[in-house]
């Protein structure tokens, strides 16, 4: 056997599903510190049953569930599966592969599985017991456990050797025996107490038992004689009931005859009353119509008067409006002429203003020119002209120098620009390639995000589907269990129906032979179906008739009775179809009650029955009314003068004549009608459950298929995720290369762009200076020319200048005065025109409003005239209809007189019939009362038989025939005498008989249990001694073999030296501890505590290998046990492990180079993202020499 596979999902840092495949040989799990490689060891120990969370480096069991990171959400379940190859049947389990699974939810639910079947932790522990495997075995050793070997006490170190000796199952058996022995001692103590109490109860119970036996003998004699007396009284009452029933039938026939006549007269009376009611309704309708029409006529006349008034007012308003429109038109025409004249005058004045303004501007310009001249300006102008000639020469010199510098810079600038363009082209190419890589990276990141999202979804889906499978399996099991219970109930109900349980003996005998006897249709309870709400009422109405047997004819009834007589099987009542007549509630009675509160219906109409059996139902139930409650039933009975049998839903009975029967009944026949309903209900429930089971199985199959598909998808997404991560790493590497090249080129470009900017700025500066100098030159030349012209002008005659200036001033003042007058006139004209325009707009608006108002008045006048004409037409129509209504009322008045006369005649005739019928009803009530009294007597006697002796009539008859002999003549006196004897016995404890028998049997049983328990305790003590002997023997043998092997292994690993194992208490092998003495080469012999860290670790490893030599195990997991060794010892440690790989599979968690080199394959644990461990695999080839 070996460990073939470990699967982890959500366990600590293994957030994603991780599968580690193992082969035989040596496998190393490596990784940097903090990568989560030791979580693998803890996962295996956790599956094998580890319950100490501190051993798993946690504080709560919830800590084993992946708790999320900054990029990953936490999961809700941790699940680990360890798969063992068991082809050699190393474990006592008949499977070639064994999977052990443990899962834990955040809600605290923990589950264990063996081969996907739910088990207990104890089942896993029992499976691995003494196999060398398990949570505390030496097959899983971590660095801390190595240190624990030499730090623990000798007694604690003993556990390692017990595991190797294989004595755990014997210790477990001893512990079980000890627990049983303690439990047995407790049970023995309780047994002794109980036995003492029973002995105290047996003595007084013996006396009570004797009195009870005497009572039973007397009661049995009383039963025989009282049953005989009751049967005699029942038969007498039945005989008298038959006689009264015949008389009742004759009275009923006479009542039916008079009832038919009464119903005929009543129908005629009701027909006339109905016609009178209809006529009165018609008269009321006509009167109502008349009132409505009078109201309508008044309304129409009022509306007509209002419309006439509105029409006159509209005509007056129209005339006023026409006069107003004419006056408004005249005013508008006058205003239009005035507005036209004002507009013309305004245009003339505005033209004059423009002309005067133009003249004034010319005079002002000439005046300003003459005023600006001065006599002293001439000399200043000549000096300024000389300065301007000097400025002109200086500006020309600056322009020439700057133009030479611009030509030099212009030649240098294209060279720099070409170099910049070349560098920019390279940058664009690099940037384009970088963008392509970034686009690829985004695409890959998007794909990776999608894959991870899908993987998360599929992981959640797998978890959800697994949970749904468990829930569906649980639901299916519950449904199948419920179906089984319902099947048992259904079969039990069918058996009761088939065997006619609860029926009289005679009925049961006939129905059991119905296939032999001809013409047997079935019992009444078999042939009718009743809704659950009417079950009690119908059962009460039928009474013992439910057990009556329906047969085809008289011949079938005779044959069945002959059979009962011959076989002495009891009595039965038969209903031949050919003789049975239906019974009905009279129509008059029905008419009186069917509309009253509480009335439900005729009993025969409230059941379901085949058409062929309808006459049977009407015979038994046609004369019975079903009511809601007793109070309402009493009101119905009063309405029928107590002439109809009424049964309530609660089983209360109101018989014709007035008697009332009520209360609760426990008779068996009450459940016969509901038996078939129960069978139908169970059959329906079974069908539904069958359908549910089929659906659940289909759902389970579909869910299982989805689960397998999801598992496949999960594996595919894990592969895709690994591939996309590799692509992402490569693309990011290329992006970094492009970024480095881009930075270099951008630095070169920045240098050349700075140079270009300097040249361009110098060009701009020199060009600005040239432009500035040229502008100054042009300004100087213009100023020079202007000053030369001004100098010439100043040379005119001064006298002409003064005369011309005076003339211009006078002309300017005249023009200013004229312009001011014209502007005032224009403003006045503008204001006047605005006022006239407003008046004109207002006049037009008034005109339009008046025209519209005229049309409104004309339309109103037309509408008023039309409405008045319509109202006059309606008034004439209503007047004609009112005359017709008067004629109809007169007709109905005459009909009512005729109908009243007919009604009085019919009622007198009916009163005579009712008087005769009342006398017959009184006779009927008297006879029914007598029948009811006898029936009550029979029911009381039958109830007494049933309640007192649990006997039916047939069973009582059988009892008399079989047991009662020499019936005394004074039978009633003998019954009284026996009752007195029983009374003198006083209080009787009948339970004392059974109690004494039961207590005596219990006393004997308990004493037997006490003896058995003492014997079992002796056997348990012997078993514990045997287990101790076996443990001592195996421990001693195993200890000697391990000691020898430890000495050899120590010398190999240390290349010399000596070591041994010593018992602390050699005389007590059950509790002795174990000391380890080691003497490395070149040192004294001493205990482990005095060795160095590396020496202690190597000594503990030597002990481990020695144990493996003595008792090999299928696989060993070593978690950094060689951490304290130096490199040379690590190499020796790795080589020594390989010597064991032929018999034992080794899995080592390590970060030491020497151990890795000895491994056949490596699993690397990394943490690409913080908090999430990933796995990588490397297979190594070893030469044969290795």
C-alpha cells in the first residue's frame, strides 16, 4: 500500500483545488519559508483525525479554511482527500483504492467520508488502528515532533514504541473492557436496589391478586346471565318494532295521499300569490316610471323657460355690438390720416438735421486746423528734423547686423530638425511596439480575470452541487421512508377492509363467502362514499344499517340466511333490490325548511353512489335531513312539526315525534364509511410519493451529471489559468524592455529639442530686433516727412489766417443753433406718432373682438332655438306615455280583485285537507314514538353489551349458545344477587393479577440478569489481564528488536559511535518509560538532553529508521526533520532514506539541497500571490548506482 494522491481545496493557503500525485519512492515537497509547504503535512494529519487545532498551528478549527487575501475572497469550506492504493489489502478494507475525506464548513459542520460514503471519525480511526498510520503515528513526523522525542519524558516517549509494537488495539480493547466493567458495576448496584424494592412489593400484591381472581369468577357468571337477559329484552323489542313498523307504513301511505292533495292546493295558491306579487311588482314599476316621467317633464319645462330668457338677452347684446363696431371704424379712419401726415413731417425734419450736421462737421475741421498752428513752432520743427536724420542712420546699421546673424542660425536649424525627426521616428516605433505588448497584456489580463472568475464560479458551483447532492440524497431517503410508512398504512387499511374488521360476525361470514353465495352486492358501507365533513352525520343516520347487505333479490337473501343458519355464523340484515322502496321527505316539509339557516340537504343527496344503488340510498337516507348544528336542527324540526328525522354534523339525532339523541359514541361502525376514504387518501398520497421519488431520482441523476461536468470544467480552468499566467509573465518582460529603450531615446530627443528651441528662440529674438529697428526707421522717415510739410505750411500769411478763422467761428455758432431746434421738433413728432400707433392698434383689437362677439351671439341664438324645439318635442312624448301608464294601472287593479277571490276559495279547501292530515300526523308521531322507544331500548341494551362486555349482538348470541345452560326463571333476580356479591367484595384491584405476574416475572428476570452480570464482570476482568499480558509480550519483543536496530542505524548515520535504549522500570513493562543513550564518535556516552541540536536530531532520525526496520509502514511523511543537520549529515540522511524506498514510500518536506538531490521527484510550493499557494512538479532521473 502507498499514498497515491492528496487533494486539497480551501485548506489554509491552498485556496484553489490542488492535486498532488505520488508514486512509490522518494518525493520531496520544497519551497521557500512561508510558501505553505508544511500545510500539506497538516492537511494529511487533519484527514487522519487530528482534533488539536494547536497541532495545526491555529486557534480555532475555522482557521484551517482559506481566509482570503487582499485580492481573493475567503471560501466557506475546507476539504482534503487522501487516496491510498490498497491493492495489497494492507488495510482490512475490500477496496483496491481507499479515499479518506474530511471537510469543514464555517458554520461548524464537519464531515468524514470513506470512499465518498459518510462515516464517523471513529470509523477512520478503527480503519487505521495498528497500521502504523494515524494522526499520532511515527508515519508523519515534523521538526517539532523530532524535538519532542528527546524533550519528552521517558513515559511519554513510550508511545512511539507502543505504536511500533502494534499494541494499540489491545490497549483499546482493555480500555473498552474497563469502561464496560465500570458500567457493569453501576448496573449491578442499580439491579440490587431494584430487586430489593420488588421484594417489598410482592407480599401485599399477593393478597390483592386473590380478591381479584374471586371477583373475576363472579363477574363472569354475572356476564353470562346479564347478557342472556339483555338478549331476551332486545328480541322482545325487535318483535314489537316490526309490528309498529307495519302500522307506520299504513299511516305513511294515508299521509302521502293527503300530502299530494295538499301539495296540489298549495301549488295553486303559490302560483296565484306569485302572479299577484308579479302584478304588484309591475304596478310599482309603472308608478315609479310615472313619477320619473313627471319629474322629467317639469325639468324640460323649466329648461325651456331658461332658454327663452337667454335667447332674448342674446338678441339685445347683438344689436349693441353692431352699433359699437360702426363707431370704432369711423375713429380708425380719422386716426390713420393723422398718422400718415405725422410720419411725412418727421422724415422731412430728420433730413434737415443730417444736412446741418454735415455742414457743422466741415466747419469744425477747418477751424481746428487753423487753431493748431503757432508762430513759435517753426524753429522747434527745424531742430527736430536734424535729430530725425541721426536716428535714421542708426536704425539702418542695426538692421544690417541682425540680418547676418539670422542667416547663420537659419542654416543650423534644419540639421537639428532632421536629427529630431529621426529620433522621434524610433520613439514612435518603440512606443507602438510597447502599446502592442500592453494591448496583449490587457487582453491576457482580461482573459486571466475571466478564467479566474469562471474558475471561482465553477468552484462555487462544484461546492454547491456537492451540497445539493447531499441534500437531495437526504430528501430522497426521507421520501422513501415516508413512502414505506404510507405503504404499511395502506396495506393495513386494505387488510381491514378485506377482512371486514369491526363488522358483525354474521355480516363477516356472508361477505367472506360472497364468491360462493350468489347475488351478494356488498354491504351498505361498501357501496356508498361520503365526504369527510358528512361522515359522522351519515354514519349516525344509518346506524347499524351500514352493515346491512345489499343483494339482488329475495332468493339471494334466503340463500345467505340459510347459510348463516346452517353454519350458526350469526345474524345479518339483507336489502333485496327488487323489494326496496325509496323514502322521501314530503315536498311541503322540504319547502318549509330548505331555505332556513342550518339546512344542508337530504342525506341521500349528500353521498356518492352508483346509479344502480341509488334506490338503496334513498330507502335508507331519503327521509333524513342533515343540518349544521343542534340548535339549527331544532328550529328545522319545529318548522316541520317534528315530522322529519334530522341529523346534525355532530351526530345529534332529532326523531319524528320530538325525541332528541346526542352525545359521543365509540361504536366501531362509526369508522366504516371513512375507511374507504382513508384508503383512497392513502392511495393518492402513495401515488404522489412515487412520483416524487421518480422526480428526485431524475434530479439526482441530472445533478450527478452536472457535478461531473463541473469537475471536468474545474480541471480545464486550472490548466488554462496556468497557461495564461505564463503568457502574462512573458508579455510583462517584453514591456519592461521596450520601456527601457523608450526612456533612452526620449532622453536623446529631449537634448535635441532643447537645442532646437534655443535656435528658434534666438531667431525670434533677432527677427524681433530687425522688425523693431525697421519699424523705428519707418517711423523716423514718416515723422521727418510730416515735419518738413508742417514747416512749409507755417510759412503762410498771418493776416489772412486771422480773418478766415473769425468767419469759421460765426458759421459754426449759426449751425449749432439751427441743429438744436430741428432735434427738438423731431423728438416731439416721434412721441406723437407712438401715441397714434397705440390708439390705432387698440381700435383694431376692439373691432376684431366685436366681430367675434357678434358671431358668438348668432351661434347662441341658433342653439337656443334648436334646444327649445327639442324640449317641446320631449314634453309631448312624455305626456303620451303618462296616458298609457294610467291605462295599465287600471288593468292591473281589476286583475287583483279576481285573483283575491280565487285565493280565498283555495285556502278554505286546503284548511280542510290540513285538518285531516294533522290527525294522521298525530297517529304517525305516536307510532314513531313507540318505535323510537323500542329502538332506544335496543340501542341502550346494545350499547350496554358493547361498553360493559365489548360484545355485539351476534357475539352475545354465540356466547349464550356456547356457554349459558340452565337459565333460571328468576333471571333478573339472579343478576341483582350477583351484583350485590360483587359490591360486598369492596374495591378490587384487577391490575393486581397482571401486576403480580409481571412483577414476579420481572423479579426472576432481574435476578437472572444479576447473575449474568456477575459472570460478565468476571470475564471482563480476565480479558483485561489477557490484554495486559499481550501488551507486555509484544512490547518487550518489539523493544528488543528496535534497540538492536537502533544501535546499527546510529553507527551508520554517525559513522561510528554507540547508542542504546533503556527501560526506566524493567519490572513493570506496562508503564515503564524509555531512555535514549547516545555516544557520538569521540564523545562520552550521555543522554539526549546533553547532545548538540544536530546530534539530537540525527539520533532521533536514527531511532525513526530503526523503528521502520522493525515495523515497516506503507508511507512516511517527514516535515523538515533534518533542519538542524549540517550538509554532510543531510546527504547521509538522504542516502539512508533511499535505502528504505523499496519497502516504504517517503514524502519529505524540505528546503535542504542534499535531501532534494536524493528525491525521485520534486513538488515546488510557491506563493505567486500573497496568501495563495501554488504547486509545480519536477521529475528527476536517478542512475542505478544511486
